[in-house]
C-alpha cells in the first residue's frame, strides 16, 4: 500500500477544524486570474510572487505543504486563503515548510510549469492529488491562480519544477519533502556502481562564517564503461550530521533519508571533485559511508 493512502473516513478532528477554517476563509473568495497574468509579471511584481504546493491525496497523516517566496518577502499563507476552494481540504498548509527563491527561480517555475496545459487551464480534478497555486501583487491587488491536478499531472508538475530548480541544489532538494512520501518519483531505476567507483575525502575544516564544516570528495570511475547520468554520491551520516548542500535525499534507495550530491559525468578512468558542506551542530565525527549510483530515476 502507498505510505499515504487510506480512506478519507478517518480524517482527524484537527484536519476537519482546519478545513472548516479554510472554507470560512473562502466565503468571499476572490476570483482566480488566468495563468497568463503570471507569465506577464514585471520584475517588481515578480518579487511578490509566492508559490504553494499542497498534497490533497488520501493520507494517514499530514504531509507538509511547500511554500516558496522571493528572498526579502516572507511566505504569507493568508494571501492564499481567499482563493481556497470550499470543496477541498487545505489542512496540510498549517504545517507548511517554507523556502526562499530568487526572482530568476520564480520566473523559471512560471515558465516550466507553463508548458503543461493541464495546469495552465486551472480548475480542479475530480481525482485531486496536488494543488499548485500562486499569488502575486499587481498594483494593489493580490491575484491568485490554482490548479488541483491528478496523480499523472502531478508527475509532470514535479518534473517541470525539477527542471526549473536544477541549478539550485538547495531548492531542488526541498521538492523531495513532498515527492518522496507522495510517490511523485522520477522515472527510471538508478544502477549501483559503488564497486566500480573510488571515493576519497579531503580538506575538512570549519567555515567560521556559516558554522558548517566544508570539504571535498573526489569520485573516480574505476570501471570500463561510462557511468550513465546523473551520477550521485550518497553519504550515510550519523548523529547530528547532515549534508547541507545536498542535491536531494534518498527515499527509494538504501540508506533511506540520507543526502546525496550529483557528480559531473564520469568516463572510464575519469574523476570529479565535488564540494561538500556539512551541518554538524553536535560536532560529531565526519565519517560517511558512501554509495555511488548512476542513471535516471529517484534516489
């Protein structure tokens, strides 16, 4: 059974209470704007953009929504409330995980998602799985857009979001918070190439500005064939250690819940150096166990 699947009959009192609040907030709901209103935002208006992803599938426990706002403007859920649809449950928004993005990344999200016609038409699927919504301020008006899509369109949506954020590993990794437990995984099955790879670590030191530990890892292809892209170095860390600059975290491959970082392409005999940043609040020894996988698919 899917980890989040069950019947809706057992939704908790907390969820129902929040659902009532959401419906009450929609009593004088604002009208949605077309997707084109967001593609035409100028630079100043783009800075007010906020994007929200809400899981609406059947679930045993809450799955935090994801909220993104442009740096300098904190995420504000109340801007979305006037656009809540009374027939849908937005309870997962109460525990939203929020992140900052640049206007470049905001524009990339609008552009990439805008290529999916099933989303740009807006509306709500009869088989709700994920809500993609945006708000922005034009003049003195808070405009909003929402598309509540089914599972197959959610796969396209997350593929578009990954394309939009692919150059920003820190933001890209946040998508796995929802994608992994909801099963919105990338197609393909990575190959374990650890036995054909050599990994060495060096230069670990404390960055006194950030408080993180930094170092490098050199990954070498000792095999006779090119590793299929993407190549990922998975680091199993103990204690309080976390890979702060991870491309993502594992949800399908063991060890589950560990950070990984993608490595440049590796031909036979080739090697690549990647920078590593560790969050280590308890000063635990940095002694990672490594795994190298290659090829498309969720890690």
